[in-house]
C-alpha cells in the first residue's frame, strides 16, 4: 500500500458531489443539431461564445499578434525564452488598460500591480495562500461559485464561512448578514482574514450598487480584514445599472488600501478560458510582491501574453469589442428572459453575467433541497437541459437554478426554449399567468410571438459556430 | 498593520540569499556586444538557445500551428474555449511521443498519464502536494537545483533532506549516502515520503548509470517511498553514455510502479521556458487522478498546447530536432571545455545539460564557503561573468561553480572565454604550472580550435532585458 498525502486522498477537490449526474447525462448524450438533436443541451457552463467572429476578424487583420507568422516570427525566440515572473511589460500595460476601459475609464490601473496566475482558479488559490494561514477563514456571500470551495480551501487549508443572502432581499449583501457570518466564524474559533465578493455576481448576474459596496468597504475596514473583489464578469454588464468596481469605491470612501485586492481573468469577458489568463491586482505592496513570486507556479504562457498584449493594446479593438460584447449579451439575455416569462418562468432581474438565476420555486413539490434535486433530475432527463441547481451554489433557499445563455448559438437556444415551453405546457398549465391566451391558441400565439420576437433579437451576423460535441464537464474545466 | 499569511511573510520564496549580488551586478550592467561590451555576461541561466533558427524555419513552414494564421484561425474558437484539465488529446499524444523518441524509442509513454502543470516549477509543487503532508520529507541528492527549496517546500510545508554526494567519487549517488540521509531524517523525526532525483543532473551535467538507477529503484522499493525522476534535461544528452530513464529501469527490475513519477517540461530540451509547458507523468493512477485535478491551478495555455501538438506531431521535425540539438550542444560543450582546459580549468566530465560543473577548488584561498563566495565576487566584479557558486546548489564541498554555455551566441562565448583566459593568465603567473605553453603561443592555439568548432553563424542579439534567475520560474 503506497502512501500519498492527505490532500490527495481527501475530498477537497470537490468532485464527489451529486452534481455529477447532470454532467454525466450531458457527456453521454451531448446535443448536436445534426448528429444528436435529442441530446442534452449544455446550459451549465458559463462561457461567452458571442464574440468570436469579431475577434477572428481582428486576428486576420493583425498577423503580428502571432509568433508564428512572417510578421511575428522575429519575436519567437525572445518570447519563447521570456519567463520573467514580472510578466511582459506590454502585456501588463494592455491588461491594465483593458481593465480601466471596462470601468469606463473611471479608474486607472497600475501595470506594476498586475500579477499573473493560472487562470482565476490559480488567482484565488494564490490570494488565499498570501492572506490566510491554514485554519483561518474567508467570508463568502451565498449563493457563490462552487469552485471557490476547491480553489480557496483544498491545498491551502483555509476555511470558508458563508454570508447568507436571501431572496427576500434579492440576495443583496446586508450589514446584518456580514456581521452574522463574522460572529459565526468567531464562535467556531475561526479567525476571519477576509471577505470575498464576486461582482458582477456568479450565479446571480447582478451588480452591487454603490451603497452596498461602500458598506462592505466600511465593514472590512472596521474589522481590519481583507476584501477580495472577484471582478471576472466586469465586461459582461450589458445594461444599467452601470458596473461599479471596488477600485472606484475605494477612491470615494476612507479605506486602508492594503486590504484591497482584485481577482480578474479574460475567461469570461473575452471568452478565452483556454488561454489561462488569470490576474491578481493588489493595492498592497507586500501582497503584490509575494503573489508575484508565487506566480511562478502558474505564469501565463509568453506566447499568450504576446497575443493578448497585441490585441488589448489596440484601442479601437478594445473599444469596439466592449461595445459589441455588451450588445450581443443584452440581446441574448433579453430574448431568453422574455421567452421564459412567456411561459411563466421568472428569474432574478439581472444586468450582467453569462447566465440568469432562474426562479423555479413554484415547481418544487415541497420547499426542500431534495425536491430541488428531484426537479433538477427531471430537467436533465426529461427536458434534456443541463442547468445548475442552486444548492450547488450554497443557496440558502431551494428552487433556484443558474441557466447559462451565452455559450450556444441561436439555433440551439431556440431548441432549448422550445423544450422548456413544451415541458411547462405539458406539466404546469396552472402556472401560466392569466393574461396569456387559452391553451389552444397559446401555442400558436407563443410560437407567433416567439418567432416575431426572434427576428427582433436576431443579431445581424447569424453566428455560425458548430456546437462542439466534446465532453465538457464543469469540474474538468478549471472553472464553470 | 494588516495581517497576511505566514507563508507570505516568511522566507520560503528563497530570494533573500546572498546570491542576489551576482544577479544585481548582471542586471545593472548586462553585456551587450555593441551597447555594453564591458557588461557582465550571463552564464548563470540554464537556457537552451542553440536551436531557434531550426525551430523558426519549421514555424514558417507550418502556419497551421498558429491559431492566428489563415490556416489555423478556424480552430481559434474551440481552442480558446478549451479548458478541460485532461488537456488536448493531440497535445498529450505529441508530448508522449516526444518523450519516447528522446529515449530512443526504448519506452512508450501513455498519453493518458500525461498531466499538465505550470512549468516544471508547478509540476514539482504539485507532486509534493500529492505525495506528502506538511512536515513530511523528500530526500534530494546534493548538489541540486536551488529552486527545489522553494518549489517543494514553500507552500506545501514539506521538508527536504539532502543525500550528500561527494566529489571524491564524482558525486555519484551511493547506497551509503541514501541510507545516511534516510537515517538522518528519522533522527530528526521526519517521515520520508520520497526521493527526488534529477537525471540528467542539474548542476552536474552527468547522467546516472544503469547500476546506480537500479540501486535507487531497489532502495525506494525497500523503503516503500516514492521516486520522483526529474528528467527535464533528457534531450540534452549530447554524447555517450546514452541517457537511461527511470521509465526504462522499471521494466528491467522489480518495482512497485505506484511509487514511480516523472517530472518533465519543454523549457530545457526545446528552449521554451516562456511557454510554461510542465508535465507530470505518474505510473500511479491515484496520483494521475489527483494531479489532474490540481492541474487546474496551472494548465498549459490551449494556444500553446495547439502549437506544441502540431510541432511535436511532426515526426520529421522531432527526429531532426533531437539530432540537431545534440549536435549543437556537443559542439558548444566541447569547444567550451577544451578552451577552459587550455588555461588549466577543469570541470566534471559531463555528457549532458546546458552547463558544466567547473572545478575552481585550486583557486580558493582556503577550503571554505566564505572563500568560495569571495572567489565568486571576483568572478562577477573583475572577470564580469555571472556564474553560480556551488553553495547555492547545497554542494558539500567549496570551489565548484555551475557555468552555462548554451544561452549565448558564439561571439559572446568568445568574449567570455577571453575574459577567463585573461583572468587565468593573471592568476597563473602567480601559480604557473609547468605544462602550460608560454603565454604568447596560447592565444594562437585557441584561435585555431575556434575555426574547428565554428557552427553556422547564429545571429541572435543578446537581450539586454534584466533576467534575474529568481524572477524566472526556473534557472
């Protein structure tokens, strides 16, 4: 019998969970418009697939962004050799500029505070290693991204204490909730080292208002604990209210900047999860210094640094991309939520992210998480959609589901909506709001109104992108 | 006062060391043939710069290797979205094939055992996290790569116990040394979880012979501890004896394969440290499974996976590259060591790596590490070469220095040799061994040899960018 580490033999990787059923269902029978039209449609992966045509056009016009073209190959050697953990200056400058522009140039980011990491996954682990000792804790508002359980805890030994947010408040983070979580940690003898917020929120798709942010900053200053702002969805805010970043709020209220750190990545805003571009931005010099040394474990490939530097240093591209992306997300979000509302399905009002927080509480047999899991299995096995149940996000209340809408083309979206529509009509006549027509004309009017609306929402280019049949379990991905 | 972690405030990052003097000297005054001809020449960085023209030629002939060319852009989207921690199948297949070819086709590697990591730096940390708990230990033969102190210990809490190897037997890893280290760990109440060997060796540039390897495999099986073989320099073996890998030995002797793991990377063999292509290859299914999950913290960029997959799937390229690389390294090594011997400087007889283990014991004022540091400062400040003192590699005996030879163009090599020659003349005039020629004919004999070894002119401007080894993920 060969001995490995406790970390290796334990469950900290987070993959021994019931949510695998959904993924297995998808992986054994993934939807394909031609090969497997009855397969499971993936709506559990928060990917941004709406802007690739735009990006590819830029690539074709800028061969110098590649190290392998005639225009770029003269930089192949110096780039292949470049392993300096400071990162390429032009890469840091480009990322800093992008981050500033995404915030409407209301703040400037210092390229020298930009530290690389192995995606946001690596960034979160790195920040935990820098700020907390094993056994210490971070507060995290619920519902939150399931990957945090692994990223912040697995190899670090750090604990997470949830800050419970409730649907009655639209899941807003209240002072009361933060105090309660802080107390709970103290009772459990856990020293709280920081608070981690995700803004825009995953899974809610909402942005935090200025008052909430100020209150959070006030709270962490009073407790003298760190604030980590995961702003990975910053550029996905597609409508008002405008995104307000931690970086802006700390200019407006009194705050010890040594407590402030931002985690960022290009995985969601640009749709580049494969490129592993994770960023830690800290206002604390000691943390920047330490994180930079730790970044050796997950530097961004210099080949990718070069591509990103070239791309994001192009001001026109930056400006147009941000606008195009918002527009595509806005259209897709609007069409999706409107179509759902037509069959009586509501969701939390949202203005950002790549998903909606769908409210299926009234479809639960009873107000329990078991009932939520039952409903989930029905959605997977009968409706053939892989969505993410709220309990996987540590939601306090059963019946909520995160449903991704930006990771598929229009045709697939139509199929998904049609399946949802059929399911609702078959099973839940009673939930259809009275103001809709009688059943027989319902389908007609729905399909008429849906197809009419579809033209309204149809983006100009019909995005032609074959849906990939590759198995893509969220837990084999670095991030969902 | 804001509290951060103990890991952050401690010294585990390894950068508070006296060796920074050398790097500072280089960074403030780096050599450049035109701009700074009197600057410090970097000979402390184990980089392989000898094959870039060969590689660039292939790159130009294969636009499909890039996601940004007309030929490759149709794969841009699927690649940019690909974050599966299994890694691209074509990437794993290509790497497995390359690893097999580097071992002369004597072993086959299973693509499904290939796990990605953030360079070899990330690979080593990942293996430590998989195999050992905080407070447990690995044995590591000295002299060893200084980065291990950080990679294996810093965030993991794992300890390292040196297996002391001595110059008297050419730094061989003996059974006695292994046992002594194991005992020492026990006395310190440290539970030994594994033994980490680097083969070919950094800093020695030598390979382990078959008997030594068998002895090592026997030892770890008896103690039921893991064996981690860092084979990052596998393709840099430029002359006999032929490289023997752990992967070959375990087919020849009885061994519990669950104890066997290989760390690899393309940073040295191909000269791509910037691309962060780290690999963990384990014969233990549970370790593969765990490492794969951990690889999320340091996956290889899918853009790079695509490039490498295309490159290493080209059999002709791989076969030719391996041959070309060996040839360039052989020539450079032979020329360098011969030139050094001409001025009375010896080094450990080596057949691999990107450096030599230079023997400057006779130049020490006294047999102490202080004297070694004094000599080192002289080499940096007077000879203007940044080399790495043996103490930074935990060498048991003062006077040895690692000197890299593959990270510069020929002209820079000439300048370096000239400086060494000049320095030795000054020194030898005081020491004057009888068998060296008189000074005047020495220069003549050196220039004749240079023509013999002159390979095609490699036009590569030496980069003036400051490159401290400790800012690099790996030296």
